[in-house]
């Protein structure tokens, strides 16, 4: 499940979810947009906060960063 799917269904207040896992609302926006991959500790916090519905693999698979050469 993507982070966006989870948040839309279970935690539509992105700012509250961000505070719960110790990041900013802007960081959540970037994770959702695939602009940033969370650090391992934050990925773990997301997994715990979502009851395992969003895994670190889900977060990395959505990453839209620069293509590898």
C-alpha cells in the first residue's frame, strides 16, 4: 500500500501523522510525491504507525528521484 493510500483512508490529517512520526508536513508531501525516500529510522516509524500497511519497500518503490546513469 502506498503512503498516500494509507493516509487517505486512515489519517487524512497529514500534519498530525507527520508529528506522530517525527517529521514535517513537507517531508510527508515529498514522500508521497516520490521526491524523497525516508531515512531508515523514519521508514521504520512509518511502518509502525501504519501497523505494517506501509513498508519500507512501499516507500522506496514510489521514489521518483534522479535516474541512475
